[in-house]
């Protein structure tokens, strides 16, 4: 369990919303709004939960909110609370982020990162630890929290087998690529779902994360897995309720 203390391991789950686009979607398609909860585990031992919500605002914009808390043995050795929020809008062609904030509390330590997307000047401002730096923006760039939504849209609207996304991550733009591996029936939350299985890679990193996206749930990822030398990390859906 000592290896679980590594920040990079825990951030695997956060990145999912961690834990979704450079691909266009039809203008008459809206983003599904919902509330979902996932269980995080390592080698079948529960280590935390994630609560995810996507809601529409009165001004026509949307907000994604992801809250991650440790539990079980991991809560004893590492007390983490992570909150991610993403404000975004829909254009004729893209999901477009407006602002993103990542807040992590680890004991007495705090980590706070914010991104501001200025689409008029095509400038992204990254703020962390009192320092600001900027990047040039191109259409389709996302924050990490929106990766899931873009993937859900593309699976619904495109026959492509490979999807690629430019993500503002760690002060630079990184490429997240998904490849479809086929269809598979799996059970989560006591129900059987027909899913599309995908493999996700980040840039040229060797680690692969596997996604299972349920067709009957707007292609929501209902299971994620990553194999490491010291075991399997997993995120599994517990419940979800859609508003539309």
C-alpha cells in the first residue's frame, strides 16, 4: 500500500474527470446532464469514491463538477480531497471550455490550479502557486475534466475507430488518443450493459487506461482499469441518474 501514496497513481482517477474535443458534433445534440457516483479500488480493495455532476445553467452554459474522496485503508494512510470544476459551453462544432479549477487538499497541504480560456484572443492562462503563464489556443482544445464528455459525444455521432484530443494539462497541450477494441458485455451496479471497450494513451507514455462505455447510458464510461506492476487500479460505476 505504500506505493499508493504516490501522487501520480491517485491522479489517474482524478484525470478521468478526471477522470473529455477536437471532433465536431451536430448542433442539435445537447450534453447529457446527470449525477453519477463511482467506486475507486486497488486490487479489489476500496480506496475512494468519486461524485460527478454535469448540469445546465440558466445562462445557457454548463458546469461539470467532480469530487473525489479517499476511503478505507487509503484514507488511513493518505487523506485526500480533490475537487474539479469546469465551466463550458456548446458551439456549433465543439464543446468549448471557459474555465477550469483543480483543488486538492492533502493533510495540511493544498494544491490549487486554475485555467482561463479566452477564445477571443485564443489565449489560455494557467495559474498555479501565484504564477501565471500562457499558451496559444486552437479550436477543440479541452481541459482534463471535459475529456469524458467529448468522448461520449464522439462515440454517439461518429463511426471513427480512433479519437484524439488536445488537452491542457500541466501547463502544456498533451494528446489523449482513444482506440476502439470492440464490444463487450459487463456488469456494474447489478446490471448488464453492452459497452464499447477503448484503450487510452497519453502522448507517448507506455501506460494504457481501458474504458468501457455503455451505449444505453449516453456512452458514459462505467468502468476504467489500469494495470501496474503492483496491481490493478479500477473505477467502477455505482449509480447514475440522467436528467435528459
